[in-house]
C-alpha cells in the first residue's frame, strides 16, 4: 500500500513545487482583446508569493474576492477568477464608475463640447430651475467642484443625516434635480472651512454630484452617456461589452453600477499608467491624465483626491509606493503604481461589510506588492 501512495504524494509535491517555481504557471491567455501577456516571473513577480495569495483567498482569509489581475510593463502577467466565473463576466464595481465619469468629462472637454472644468453647472440645466433652496453661491459651483467632491452643496454619503446622502437620492426620480435642489452646507466651528484646507477645498463624498455630471454629458454631447462612452472610450480600448445602470429618467447612472469585465477594468488603469494611450494609440490627453491624478483636495492625513481618482501610498515592506486608484463598494479597486509600472484589478462582492476596503488594501499591499521583486 505504501508503494501505491508514494508516487501520488510525489506527483502532488512536484505540482506544488512547479507552481511555486515555474514562471509559466501564471501565464494568462491571449484572446484578441488587445492585451499582450507575459510570464509573471519575467515581469519581476514572485510566483510563490502569488500562489500564497491564491491559497489565502481560497481559504476564505479574504472574503468574496472574485478576480485579481496584474499588468506590469504594459503586459497582463497574472489573471485569476475565484468565483467560478469566466473572464467575460461583467463586474459591478459600484463607485469605481465615478472615475470612468471623470474620463468622459475629460474627453468632452477635449472635443470642445465643454469649455473646461471651470464651467458653471447651473447653465447646463435651465429646465431644472427654479431651484429649491435658492442661493447665489449655487451659480458659482463648477464642474471642477463636482469632479473633486468639494462643492458647497450639502451632500455627504458618509453622513446618514446629510440631505444629499445618496440613499435619499434613490427615492427621487430625477437625480440631477435632486442635486441642484440641495441647500448650501454650513461649517460648524469644529469643521475645517475650505479656505483653511489644503488646496482651498473641503472634501465631501457626494454621489449625487457625479450623477449630475452624467446629465452634463448628455446635454453637451447630444447623445446618451452610453453612446458617448462607447464612441470615445470603450470602442477605442477594444471594450466589447459594458452595462450601465439606468436612472428613473433614463439617464445612465454615472455615480455607480457600471459593469465591465475585469480585463477591461485593467485597460482603464493601463490607459492612465501610459499617460492616455493604449497600445500606442492616443485615447485621452496626457494633460487630462496628469491633472486628474494630481492632488486637488485632502481627505485625511494619508489620502488625497484628484478628479474622481483616489490618491495614497501603499506599503511594500518598509517602503511605500504612491498609487492613484478607482474604488467602489465591496472593496473593488483598480490601482495604478507609476513607479512600479504596475496596474492591478481586484474585484469583490463583499458589499456593505465592515472592513471591505481594508481587506483589499491588505491583499494589495501584502501579496501583490509583496510579490514584486525590486
């Protein structure tokens, strides 16, 4: 009996050893979608560390992770799905959609459809007026205020008492009208005023404002958000399928709920890593990429915000690496590390749970950055 089981043990041991040492163990397939692929080891990643990550995910140390993809040097070098789905499955990354909306606003500005980020918001919507809570300061709210989550509207998704909390918006048919009708917020003595804040802005996470940017796109482009996105962003990137959530008035919900395949999410990160190009083709201007991923408003001691991009360092051993990233409910992330020439996608269905963002932050720092051979 011993002689029967010994070869089986040796086969299993050899398979594990092969997985840990073979550079081809993590070679993703090429499928004609524009991604070139390479071996993980050739891109400077430890196959053994990636295998440890897989084991940690499958053992439920990390909850409800559905996919992890890594690109380095412009090539897809790691791709795994942990929920039994295929690579074509569309992922609901929730508020990661907001960053896509920022891309679309940039594309509209580049085509002369919008004068610039300093354009006032109210003139786009004469049909939504007169407004509730009229205030002359509303006329000074700009697209940049909405892109940086720093308008003076009383809108805070992180405060359940806020009149602009997104849960209240979902009870209203017209999301844009809901936003424009919000009162101007006040600043109690203990709150930092915009003029006293870094960059002269006060951050307040506001989904309603980003939903309103979708209305601006439709007004200026004279086509639906879906059509505009397909024409100027998705088709040029070779993105074949996208599913938008639609609001009660028929406007695409640009504040969340866009579904894309994991490979296509990674393309968006790679696009910005490559300063607005995809496989050598210019899609969006380098200037827009730079200004979008530049700090525009301070969130906390380690986190800043650009034009709907989050900015903060992630530790890799004793050294932090700066990242700009898209993120959404569940801990979903599309993270870009320029100094490492690295783009990462982590998708998860761990919605509305405590520690969901901390979980994927840890997965990113300990295992993915931990796999980088510097």
